[in-house]
C-alpha cells in the first residue's frame, strides 16, 4: 500500500465491528462446533487504506505518515464501521 502523507488527523478514528474466522485442530464431528457462531471482534484505530475488497486499520499513525499495528479486514467480514472522531 502507498504510504499516506501528512498529519494523522486526516485519517478518521473508527470502531470496526467484524466477524473473525475460526479453525479447528483436525477432523470435526462435533455439531456444536460446526453450528457455533463466528466470533465478533471490535477494533479501534485510524483507517489508513482502502481497496476494492478490504480496509486497513492502524492503531498508530505518526505525523510523517508512518503507521503500525495494522489490521487488513475484508469488507465481507465487516458488520459495522462507526466513526468516533
């Protein structure tokens, strides 16, 4: 992704509610595991990038445009995006 320029204030602070995937350790016969809902996650950060299929959320953004602790979340997994500031 192209490095953003400028002040971190330009990147909105949001709370993203999204569903995560789960995986098993092997073969499953347990119908409860199969029927269990996906875990719901919530993360707060600044949106530093968007693509056709996903958004990139950063927990840290520096004044020079560097960012860190990023999550790339597929839009199909996003339940809600709430702007905080």
